[in-house]
C-alpha cells in the first residue's frame, strides 16, 4: 500500500526532477497527480515509464491526497499550500515562503530528520535553499565532532537555480558571443552571465548582503545550531547545473584534516573525492544527476585556531531541491504517516 502523492509545478525544472526521483527511489505510491498552471494544462511529463498529463492546480481538490511536493514560487504557494494543508495533505514546499516560520520545520534529512514531527502544527514542511542544503550536509558530521563556531562560505551557483529562464539566457548569450548579430541583453540576470560571474543573487538588503546570503545564514542556524556564525558571498556563475561552495570552518576544538576526511566518508549523503593531484576533486559538471554531496580539497587552515577548508559540490536540482523534498517525504512516511 502506498501514498497518494501530488507534484505541484510538475512542468518546471524542479517538478520534473521530483517525478524522476520519486520513480528512481521507488517511493511507495498508490496514485500520483501532476499539477500545473492553466498555461501548462494538458502538458505531458514523465514518471518512470509512465506519462502523466498535467491537471489544473487552480481547481484541484487535495482531499484524499497524502503528500504534496510543491515546486512553484512563493506567491502561488501562499495561495495553494494552505488549501492543500487544510484538506489533510501534508505540503513539502520548495519555496522560501515557510522556511522562517517557527511553526514549520525546515528539514535536511541527513541533518535534522527528527524535526519532521513538527509538521503537524501547520501540515507543512519547508525545503531549504539549494545552497544551504548541500552545505549543512557537509557541516553536520563535523559539528557533531568538534562544534563549529564560524563559517565563511563563497558559493558558485549555477543558472538553473534561477529556473529555465536562467538556463535559456546563458545558452542564448553564449551563442550570441560567436554570432554578434544576435545580441542577447541581460534579462533574467542583472548583467551578462555568459563568460562572466555575478556577485549578486536575489535582492540587496540594507546592510549590503543579498537575500540569498541572508538565507544561508538564517537557515543554517535554524537547521543546525543558532550559535553558529555564518557569513556568505553568493555568486552566479556560467554553469548550467551544479552548485559549488568554498567553505572555511572555525571549530571550538581542534579537528585534524585526516580525521575530518574519515568522518565525512562515513557520513550519510556525502561522497569524498579528495586526491592531491591534477583532477583529484569534483567539479559541478561531474555531479549532475547524482544524489550525493561531493566533498574535496579538505585541508587545515593555519590562519585561524582550529580551522579547516573544504570544497563542496552538488546537483542543485537534486539535493538542493527535488531530492531533498523526496527524502523529506520518505522520512515523513517512515516516522509519521506510516501508510506505505
């Protein structure tokens, strides 16, 4: 016996990945529905060997459905998530709308799976920001061993984090470099993204940080430990899929790089590839389509007491979004719903 599952926003990048991962991981499903806005109504999406025809989100009745994976923007989520939750369907939301609500658990299963029981307050669970998700997977086992005081992170985030429009803009601008007659001005991004990097993701805040950077700070504290100090610089790079992060960690206690490497090798959801030779590390193009968060370049930082550096790479459409949402659904089923 399985669950009745709804994927909301099934025609988008993340929604399609949710369907793929549900099938790949053989999530116990009795019935599945793919929902989309009216402009995408009737579109076909793949679910394993099946083809699903999208249904209208606006008129869909969530009563009798167990879990809804939401992959639409905050504005639409604000309208439809409460309707699903009120109908008894547990919402797992990929937008930022509920992440900072104290009555909504923010979950990365490898890090704080126990918090899933808090879903009952609003029948909603939040999925974290893509850049936060992969970072806390790497930080948690190290934090358990030596207690993290401070994290300095610089991200190198792919254009797929900005949706299909971001991927199209990189593709079209790259082609236009070689055919200047068809110039493609910046639209989705504030400056040209092809052959460029942009130190600006989301809107600017009064203190000069961007909203993306603030998210990493706030979400790490909520998921892991409010005592951890985090400072972030988030950069958009001309990569289609896969986020990378250079992470500097300062611990309360000394942690040797070899021990850190061993801890990470044993940690759930992590793959360590760390050879001190040409190519002995993972780059974003190599992580696409994979479930793991990859860690490389683990080394001591001698400029601070108890410091460590590492390189972290993950498929942002998977661990940063769709995979994490499906993993939450798995934990929810095992610990709370117990239907499958």
